[in-house]
C-alpha cells in the first residue's frame, strides 16, 4: 500500500495542484470526509468549502466552489469550477464582496428554491471558503 495520496485539483482553466500528500479532506454534500492511503473508491458531489491536503501535519488549504471528487487507489481527483490557494486571496476584496452578497441575500424576496437565492448562496459559500483558507495555518 502506498504511503501517500496523489491529489489532482483542476478547474476548467488550470491545474491548481498536483502533488503527493499524507491525507486529503473535503466537504461533500453529505458531510465531511477524509481520505488516507488505502481508501475505498468513491465518487461524490462536493459543496463549496475548503479542501485540506496534509503532508507531515502541514496543511495546504484550497478553497473550492462546488464540484466532484473521485477517490481511486492512491489518488484523489477534484474537479471544480473555481479554486484558490491562500496566497491568491485578496482578503479585503473578498470581505467586501462577502458583505455585499450577505446584504443581497437578506434583501432577496425570492424563496430558498429560487435560482436567485441559490446563486447568491453559492457565491456566499465560495467567498467564505476563500476567507477560511487564509485562517488555516501550518
């Protein structure tokens, strides 16, 4: 059994990360999950949030928008529309956009099932994930 897991995290425009780690964790629509070497195969839908890849207890946090994860022997593949590493996040700008989005959500007259509400909620979750990764320290 391999001691590491290869993580390939890809968006439509770039390969964000392709490296070996001790573990990978993420948020699926059914809850948090972690992957260690020897994990059973899995295909799951991801929600916007933080993927944390660890090597020797040092985290590499990555903010993602919703997407998919496929776990196969020795490898995790994550496909997402957007992703960011901590050093790519402009905290001031993201905080401003998050505040604007939260205000729009409060003022949203649509039901929680509406496209407008879902779009604003997805945007809020993506912005929050970006702030969250700036607070994770190795």
